[in-house]
C-alpha cells in the first residue's frame, strides 16, 4: 500500500483521523496510535523490513545514551544503508548470483539519515539523548515521511510527537487540507500525465538519434515531471502530518526560480540539502581548512563542493550518470562561487545548467547520456520531423500549464496558505475531488526508489 492507494486515502485515513481526534484523549494514546499506524503501514511493504526498521531504531536509541558508542551506532546505520543500496550493484558483475538480489527497504535512506542526524546532534551537544522509546521509534517510522521524507530532526519532529496536541487547531486543519489538495493535484493531474508521455518518448528509441528539439523537449519534460512528482509527495506528507497535529519541515520552495546553484539547493529537496550541508559539507570544509590553512580556503571550498555533490550523486545510485550529475553540480557551485561575487549571472543560464544536469540524472547509462547530450548540443541537427512525429498538443498544453505554475512563485502548498478570495475553498475542494477521481492508475513516486 502507498499513501496514494484509494483504500488508504478514502477509508483508512478518514477512519484513523476520526479515531485519533474523537476517541483518543491523551497525548500518549495518540502517540501510540501514530506509532502502531506507522509500523502497520510500513509492514505492508514486508514485515521483515518493519522489524529491521524497529531494530535499527532501538539500536540507535540505546547507543545514543553513551557518548563512546555513538560512532558505533552511526556505523550500524551506514552499514544498513550501504548494504541494501549497493548490494545489487556489487552482484551486477556476477549474473550467476542474481538470485541473491535484495529488496531495498522502503525509505531506508530517509530513516537512516534521521538516525545519523540525531546521533551526531547528540554527540555535538545540539540535543540530549532521549529515553522516550515510543517517541523515537514513532519518529523513525512516521507514516507521512517514511517513503521519501522530508528528513526532519528529532529535536523538532520528535519533540512534537512527545507532546502531541489533544485537539486539532483550525489553522493546522486548514494547512493540512491545502497541502494535501495541492500535493495530490501535483502528482495525479500533472506529474503522472507528464510521466506517461515521458515514458513513451524514452521508450520509443527516438532519443538515440534525436535532434535539438526532441532532446531539449524531453529534458524539460523530465524536469517538470520530477519536480511535480517529488514536490507533490512532499506536500502530501506535510498535509497528512498537519492533519495529525505535527508540523514537518518544508522540502521545496519554487526551485526553478533560483538564481545560483547554492540557492537552487536551498529550494530543492531542502531537508536533504540541509542535512548534507550540516553533516557532510561543513565537517569536510572544516577538516580541509585545518589541513590546508585559511590562505587556501577557496580550494577547501572547491574540494568540499565536488566531494559533497559526488556523494549526493552516488547516493541516488551507483551509476556513472548519477556520479557525473553530482560532479556537474559541484562544478556549477564552484563556478558561481568564483564569478558570482562580481558578475550577476542571468537566471536562464542557471536553468540551462540545471537542465543539463537533469539530462545526466535521467540517463540509465553513459550511452543514453551521450546520445541525449549530443542531441541537446545539436549534433543530430534540429530534428523537426522526428519532433513533430511525437508531438502531442495535449501534452504541450499540460507542459505549458506546469511551467507556468513552476515559475509563478505559487507552486508550493505553503504559497497557497496566504491566498484569500471568495471561491478559495470551493476551488480547492474541486481540485481535491478531481485528483481523487484519478486514483485508479497511480504511478509510483519517483523518489521512493532512492
């Protein structure tokens, strides 16, 4: 089951909402309900995976009590992450061992990152180790964010879970409804519509010799589809959490309006960007500064950018295109760090750079990436005939609408909170109903695989 399953949205969620607010009176009872619901939901992907999550959560909780064992807990979490994410990659060179391939646990990256962030915060004195096992294991598996984030800290989300409100505030109910409606519309009405066409184009084989028009069109299509899919999930997660009295951190903020690469990462997958900055980039920068000295601080920043983004690329997958995507963004960060002080670079140039990165990101292998980038560079000509053969007026209409929303400055659920006009609630209700009518054939969320 997923959070877009019709049984979950139309049956489990309303019943759970009613039980949570009408029958459960104490904050502790509500916390127990959320914990059981979260692990029950997670167990639908495999009960052994739920036991793994519970066991790793308890190990993290217990080892955090002793400062000398915190690094052991960090290694345990990293070991689980690396084992499941890269085991199949290691077997790929030995076809005879295909039977040993593993199912990657749902959301393993996201709950491991929450654990490691908590452990390092305890070690560095930013928070104290909790002894509230129920709050911690619920924080680890919290249903709205278990599949694909956003990544949150225990001192924020965990503290809220340990002190849940006994009554739903009107503002939280309103915010929950808005985020949920906007997120469902992004995913079901826009992302999935674009995704169907994207699959048709990439599966047609035309990109192998596609011209300028088809190559750029496909990459723009992918950029919009990925954004509305992932930001749609994030809005749904925030909406579900609000409905149960919990505030999760925002994960997107109109990223295609960014003017610099660093601003892009402050707007795209915000929770992961902040996590990587806090627990990888900053420690690495400080280490390099101690080694190289302040006189070579620019070099330390360049190396840190490249290493951080390379790790980001490999986190998405152990493939050459993902690694190159990470290094490309490291290069963009370093270029803008060098020239951005004295030169105001047009926003469109950053957008082109991001799109080139998406061409790498969407490529399954180097051959595909080379053909796509070559087409974008015009090595196969303009390719008007091929483009017109695949052209779909309805797709273009949806793309133009998606692009308008993405560049409007009102593409996030949080942006809609400030909108006020008489038909406001009615239009949101229509949007929600229209989205629910498209529940029949839902495509998986893009970032669940990571």
